[in-house]
């Protein structure tokens, strides 16, 4: 038994030692988890990456998997020895690694403010390279055409997957939604009272928007407690119900339609297909053909006074903030 314990102990020690960070150029530190054959990434190459960015205290600042969408970038010339581009330049397609990037260097040489949620010296980036389109000897026009062809293929894949994603989410969460003629799915989780809004009535509503793929990550919310829990609280933002003129096309179609279905006090889970959301184009944060889920609570319905203008029309979300 003792001999077995010794063997296990040596094996654990060997495993730990092989996971130690190595010294790179500048103050870069790295661990290569997977090293595939292939040319290393060069300046001008187009990249599709899975990325997780953390503090040394293990607080997640960004995670592409949470949005079920890769990080896309063009490899740049390093701003300083040991920056993130230096790190990425060590990799090839299929590789994965974790890097430590010096925060002081990022601040002094790139003008990036230090995160307020860390006392550490480094930011940690875990990266997996899913796709590389090498620039090689292509001119900019040729390279752009190559990238556009790739992106069209990825968009088509997303389009073909969407219906299955929605169906799987409904079944795996045992939802029994009402489906409208447009394809909106909704479940009333708390009944309200009074009449439903008419077109032009002002609805005061709390909302939380989530992705149903990835890790069901919240991308926007009007609720302070949710923002704090999701570590996306912005002290400069007022967290309170928003006012929206119902049925006036002032927001994405699925959200607009949902407001007309709920009366004061009602709460609902609303599943919005991309055709009623951001469609084939997506947005900065939301990918093409991405279905969305909103948790809604109608706080108040203000009937429109004849002859008056409807309330202001905020886009919901006009541009979902990147999680900090």
C-alpha cells in the first residue's frame, strides 16, 4: 500500500510540475496545453479563438464560451514584448495555452486601465485556436474575400442549428410555452391584473436578457441584483424599470410583441428566435441567428392619453454591453 501511495505521489508531482508556467519574452509566462503541428500565427492572419480572461484571483472578466461565440481578430504586431499578440504568435491552429500578461505593461504601453477587481500582477488568458486563415502573400482584398467566405459558412451553420437549439432548450427545461403566429415562445410565470397594453401605451418593465446557448450568460439587465450577481454591475447606470411604448416597433420585434401580451404585475419567460431579434446580422455581442431569452416583469402600464406622443423608444438592448 505504501509503495502505491509513493507511486501516486510521484505521478501527481510530475503532473503538477508539467503544468508550471514557463518564462516567455518580456514578462510573459505561459503553459502550452495542446501543441498541434502547423505554422505559427503571423501578423495579418485572421483568427477564430475561444478565450477566457481572468484575474489572478480567478474572477472571470470575459469568456467567449458564455456567449457561444468565438472571439475573432486579426493578428497584430506586438505593442510590447510579452503582450497578448506576442503570446498568440507562439500558437498554431488547434493549439491551446494559458498566458499571464503583465498588467503594468498593459497600462503603461497600451493605455489600458487596470481592472478594479484585482490586486494581482497579471491577467490570465486561456486561449484555444479554432481557425487560422493565413495572410501569406494575399493582398488585403484577397484576404478580405477569404475571410468573408469563411464567415458566410459559419453564419449558414448557425442558421441551420437555430431551430434545434430552441427546441432542445424548451425540452431540456421542461417548458410549456405558448407560441404566437410570429414564432415567439412565452411562458407566463406570474399572472398580472387589468387590461393588457394597447399599441402606444407606455409599459414600465424590468428585464434580464440571456443567451440560451453557451452558459446561458446574462448580456443585459435592468435589475441591480442580477447585475451584481452576474458581476456586470455598472455604478454609472441607473437600475430601474425602463419605459417602452408598446407595439410601436421601437425595439426588437420579439420584445415589442411580448409587451402587448402581458398586463400589469405579470412576469414571463420569453424566448425570441433570431428572426424576431437580431437576425442574420447579429450585433457586436450577439451572433447571427442567435435566439435570445428574456425574463420580463411588467411593473406598470400607462394608458396613452389621446393626442399625446408615446414614451421614448429605447432599443432593447440597443447594444448589449460586453461583460466586464
